């Protein structure tokens, strides 16, 4: 490939252009297939953003559905309020600000989780994020303005192919470039060895919190796209199982491998669409997949990088 | 006043079940240093074991009745101990030397596998089932307080099991070996203790207690379903952290405290709808301000 095509900014522009063109042609598409493709786009955003927290930074979060629900509710409530006050015509132009508002509030939630994470590691953090996701769910269940337990319906259907894949491209670009940057190498350093990283002058806490905030922001964007795609959201839709699905994508793709995670997001979304009629079977399959994968191939199914050989000690 | 004491008794009965499960979390954490996510599901399997065994045992021992009840409890505890040992053998043992995160993810996988397999119609089915009555029930009053006899049984059984557990851990050879492995597994194995055996034994002991908790829960709340282990398990874990993870009396204390707090919150208007979030709020607060828990001792991490 000529070097100019390797410039990530050009790749981003190209990806967004393709998404927009595809979006223009999407009207001719079978609406069922279009919905599935949009589902895939949302799954990619979720998986890539969780990959920044779980994969690159090595902080195991089980609360991604919580961040997603914050974005979904905030943006849906914003567009519903705008629709009431301004009429329907201007709405598509206000969709982006609504999404960003959802993302920012989700990022704030990410900050709230990230701060306790500075004292916790591994399995404790996993439980706290799980608990945090549950708390968010309980709160939305009790807030009347968010529709309470019965959920929020009548959200305008604004998430098209162009929006979804344009934003997915932005997510992949931001996460990919961030991790490759000088600053972003710190995430990987924190993942590899926290003590060593801090003795090299990096501040692990800051990296962890940054990862949570950025990951939560994009999860919020994905949530906004989700609510404007399904047009109906309820607190039950953002439970632990939703978080777990995203975690499975990240593990399957290989933690910290953006390409593998995207493949896993596509494959698993298609798979769950195929297994829609046997939903219970799907979760049994996911669980078995995880157990077997952890025992036999912990580096991920779609990770083809060869394992580094352990260095052999000289005198042994 | 009377209502407050009544709620206290209700809370203690709920907390006793939490305590029994929390001990399993704490013991496994002690020897393996990881959270056995599937422990809540062993508790659920305990309830269902009791549910399916009771009609069989009723052929020999009258149920409801004390003899039949003791048999159901004992059989459930044995079955759950075996389940716990098998889970460790199949899922966790192959990962003994892997990073902790790998084991944690596997534990989540095991937990979901149990839940969704049990929900399938070929097994228990997703619907709620009515737990059979194992003991004659009645109400009696002590000093103006009215007790439900089941609550009384739950509290006494928990007390007996806790005393027995303390005896095993503190006074027997195998208990000493458990403490040694928990303290320093490498040194323990140099002293001739088989780590694998002790880990299996710990899983068996913890799972037996969870099974007992499952039967007691079924007797108190009568409705059981394949997902009941999720919430109760998570709350029992919170109880274990609250008391200081790795600390047995702490787990019991944490369970009782959590049960009482939750029951009181459930009775208050305005707070009651947030009841399921309270345990997690407690967890986050305790992890921020006193991560070692109420009774835990501070450990310095060495590099």
C-alpha cells in the first residue's frame, strides 16, 4: 500500500465517506437487513470502546451497559424534549448534539466509576463496575421523567446507516490513534505492569480514569444510536447480560486487538440474530464459548498474532 | 418499637442466609485469591436439590417433620459439596497458574452456564416453583415479639453451622492445613500439604454451606427460580467484602449487617424502591473508605 493510504486521518475520511454513500443507498435496502447492519455498527462502537478499558488498559469493567444506558436515556430525552418544543423538521440536525450530550453525561458517569477504580484492582473493580451498572438501572427505574420501569417509547428513529458507521469509524479512529500515540502507550504500560509503569513516572490512576471516561463517552454515543434505532428503551434492556455480551466480543476478539474485536462484534451480532428464535440456547453457547476459550485459547479467537516465546533462562 | 424489633428479626433471618453464602466466597478467596462468581448458583442449585429431594425423602421420613427436614438438609449439603468440587475440578483447576483475570472470566462463564442451562425447559424451566414445606410452622411470642418458627430455625441452624465451621477451621488438622494454604500456599506445599486437596475441600465445605443456605432460603421465602442465585450471590459477596474478605467471622457479621440494613430500607417509604441498589452502594462506599472491611486486617502489597 502506498504510504498515503496508511495515514489514519485519510482512512477515517474514507470510512465516513463510504458510510454516508452507503447511507444514501440504504433506502433501497431490505429494512430487516438494514436494521441488522445498524445493530452491527452499534456493536462495533460498544466493543471497541470497551476494548480501551478492558483490553488496552487491562481494567476489567462489567458495567458497559450502564454507560450505554446513560447515553441512551439522555440523548433520547433530549430529542424528545426538542421535538416537543421545536417541531420535527430540524430534528436530524440536532441529532448529533443530542448524541454528544448523551456521550458527555456517560463520560461523567465514567469519571465517577473511574475514581474509585484508583484503589481497586482486578476482580474488585469488576464487581464495583457491575454494581455501578445495577445502580444506574435502579435509578432509571425510579425516575419518572425517564419513563420509570415501563421505559421510554416514541423516540424518533434517526439512527441511519450513515450516522452509525460514521460514528463507528470515528470511534475506531480515536481509540486506535490514542493507543498508538506516545501518551497512549501509557495505557498499555499500565496494563502490562502497574508498578513498573508508575516507577517510570507514569501515573496509573490518571490513565485508568482517562480510559474509563473515553470508553464511557463512546458507550454513551452507542447508547444514543441504540435508543434512536430501536425507538423504545427500558431499564431491563441494559442489564448485566448486555454488558456481558460486549465483554464476550472483546474476549473473543482478543483483548487489546482492535481488528479482532471488530470481527468479533460483527460475528456475534450476526450469530445472535440467527439464534433469535432460541435465545436461551444463545446464552448457554456464549457461556460455554467463554469457558472453553479461557482454557484453550485465552488470547482470543480472532487474534492471529503468534505468541511470544518465553525467554529461556541461561542457567536452568 | 415492636415493629422495629420485628423488622430486626426479619433482617437477621435474611442476613443469616447471606452469611452462609458469604462464608463460601471468603473461604475460596482465602485459598485461591479469586471471586468464585458461580457460588451464588451453587446456592440456587441447593434450593432446587431440596425441592427435588424432598418428595423422595418423604417416602421414608414424614415431611413436614423434623426427621425428614434433617435428611433433606444433609443430602442437599452433600450434593452441593460434590457440585462445588466438580466445578473447581473442571473449570478452575486447568487455570491454576493463569492470570487472575482469566479465572474471573471463566467463573462468570460458569455462572452463566449454570443459570441458563437450568432455565432451559429440559432442566428446571424458567418459571418460579413453590418450595415444599419441610417443617411444621407456627408463630410464638417471646417478650412481646412474635417469631415465625421458620425464622427461628434459620437463625439457629446458621449458628450451629457457623460453630461447626469454626471448629473445623480452628481445631482440626485439615483446618490447620486450610489456614496454612491461605497464608502461604507455596510454603504449605513444602510442608507436605497437598494444595489441590485442600482447595477441593474448601470448595466442598463452602458449597455445602451454600446448599444449606439454599434450603433455608426456600423454607423462608417459598418461591425459587433458576436466577435467584444472581442477586443473593452478589449481595452475599458484598457481605463478604463488608466484613473483610478472607475473614470468616467478618463474613458472618457482614451478612447479618447487610440483611438488617436491607430489610429496614425495604420497609421505609421512599427508599424501598431503591432496595436492590443499596447493597452495591454499601460495597462502593466500603471499598473507597475501608477496603479491608469491618474486620479485615491491612495487607501490604509487595512487588
